[in-house]
C-alpha cells in the first residue's frame, strides 16, 4: 500500500521523498503516528540503508565488517573499531524490533562471520565480516542487505555492501 501526500495537485509517494513541509522548509519525514484508543501508534517509519564499500588493508590479520545496530545506526568495521556510516532507522532506537534483516552473498568469498540467507530480527544487532588472516590474501564479498517489516513481511529497503579485507 503506498503512503502518499498531495503536492500541487498530484499524489507524491512519501516513502520515496521522505520529506514534509514545515514552516516554509522541507524536513525529513522519519515517523508518522496516529491516535488510536487514546494512544499514539506508529503507522509508518522511514528505513534507509545505502550502498557501501568497506575496505581494510594491513600487514597483520585484518577485518572489514558491516553492522546494523538495534539503536538504528549502521556501522563499518575497518580494523579494530567501528565507526558510524548512517542512521538506518528514521527515529534511532525506536522499534528496531519491528524489522528483520537478511544478507545474501551475491558474489565473492564466503564471509568469515555473519549469517547469510536467513531473516534475522533486528531486536539484536546483526553483523557481517570478512577477515584476511594469511599473508598475501585478499578476500572480497558482495552482500545484498535487505530490511523488511517483521509484521507485513514487506521489504522496505535494500543495499549492496562490499567487504574487502587484505593482508599484505
């Protein structure tokens, strides 16, 4: 079912534009609620993940990774520590348990860690890694990451994530 608003006489898909007018300026639309039985209920939430290329090269064993956190933040691992890539859940920390993620290995080497081919609840953080441990090794994996609504099973966004780990 499309989620739309009227704009100059035409219907515009809010899920695509993800913006609304507020005091003369366009602002991101992250969450829509409605009043039901005296309580506010979320009826739509923005989910956005973008294509990423995560690379790590080092002289020792090294790791490249991608993680979707329950806090609504997507992170990359290039070596020993994670850094923030983007906010995947429009309102961070709100109802990540309403979503599931699935990684599908599209091409390249098998992952060093992380589950592929199975839908997993985002009530727990999900992570996929590629680790090169042998000298002179380069491992690359291309993943299709999908996020879906756990209730309706509708896929709400997808991204291609490439993990490359190289040990010199």
